[in-house]
C-alpha cells in the first residue's frame, strides 16, 4: 500500500527553498523536515501495531526511510518496516482471506497528519530563517513563529 499526502499552501516556502538555497542544501532541508514530520506518524503506527510474543516484533521495527526516486524527483520519505524481516505488515493492515484487518498505518496517518504538517512547516521555516532567507515576520501565510 502506498499512501501519498499532498500539502497545498506552502508555495512561498517551496519557492524560497528552490530559488534561494543551493540544491544540495535544499534537498537536505526537505529531507530533515519530512523525517521530523513523519516521526509522530511513525510513533503512532508503532503504538497501534499488533504485538506478538517473541522477538523481533513488528511494532518496534517501524521506521522512517528515504525513498528513492520520489515524486517527480522531490525528496520523499516512507514509513514502514524492512521487507527482509517483516513481510506481513500489509497483511495486518488490510487483512487476508483468513485474517481480519488490524489497521495501524492508516489510523496513525489519520490522527497525526495535522501534527506532521505543522512540524514540516516549522522545520522548513526555521531552516529558511537560519539561512537568512525570508524574514521572521509571518509573511508565508502564517508560517513564521
């Protein structure tokens, strides 16, 4: 399963990142913001994931990783488990013929998406301000703090 979330309204920050920061710094800033924003969703998914006796446990191995390719080459992160260790997380999420669904990824996204968006916005804004791009005034649609 692949869930894509698009956030509109960050056009001014995105323009500043594209035009005024070097490409390498911009990519690193994007990835840092996305990883920090994904953390509340990852933590919630881990808390909601079914647990079974014995190790290793699915819930303790949910992580955040950089996705290759991304959406149109944009920096992208994913939340999930290493497939070489855990192949059954999506069976838990969606169920099978013999096993009912026990969703944990989608409810985590549903409950933590707003927090994730605010975190990404805050990290991007602070990165811009610390590099002297923009101003400390809330000129990006209320993005300043």
